[in-house]
C-alpha cells in the first residue's frame, strides 16, 4: 500500500532528547528502520517530519486521494491539536497512531490523545518497533 508516515515536533532530536525515555538511536536510524520495515512488508512509504502544526495539517490535507494509509506520531501535538484531529477526519484516510514511549504511564497531560479519537489503532511504548506494528496494520 501507499503510506504516509508523519513524525511531529522534537522527534528529529532523537538520540539527544531524553535518551532514557526515547532511546539512544537518532532520527536518521528511525527513518531507516521505517523504510526497511515498509520494504519488508511490501509497502511504499513517504516520510515527513515537522516541528510545525500547520505544516502537519497541510501534509495531511495533501494526502487526500494520494495515500491509502497514514502512520502518525504527532508527538506533543497528540495532546493539544484539534487541528490535526480535524485534518485526519477531513481526509478520512485510515490512520494508525504511534508513540515511542508509553503515554499511558507518564505525566497526566500525556494520557489524553486527540488523534486516538480517529485512529484505527494506537501503538505505544514499543520504541522503533511500534512503527513496524503500525505498518503491519495495513498488510
Ligand atoms: C511521544 C510522546 C509525547 O507525549 C511526546 O510529546 C513526544 C513523543 C512518543 O513518541 O512517545 O514528543 O509522541
């Protein structure tokens, strides 16, 4: 399937940011992991990362009619962004939500996800492997 993988703010800082929570591998390693997992599963993937909410909304809108599925780690916007939720609802593309950490066992403010309201599935706390599980949903 033709899939779009979106990573939100600060994920480009992987390897540097809070390695005890997010691991020591950098963002380039995550992108390589996603590409090789997608190839293994026979999916074609486009990778997109942004620190800006509006850019994420734009890329979701432009996915309409182009991609058959979206895998998204909205990062901090998970907990705040009605705009990303609305964009996902607008395009109606099946979406799987991923988090490297287990947001259900961290601070209270991380327990609520707007994106979960539209996601077909949410994968949390599996590190890089969570992205593979998300891609498997589309297999
Ligand atoms: C995250 C969890 C979010 O709460 C946090 O803001 C992130 C990363 C994760 O992958 O575990 O930036 O989405």
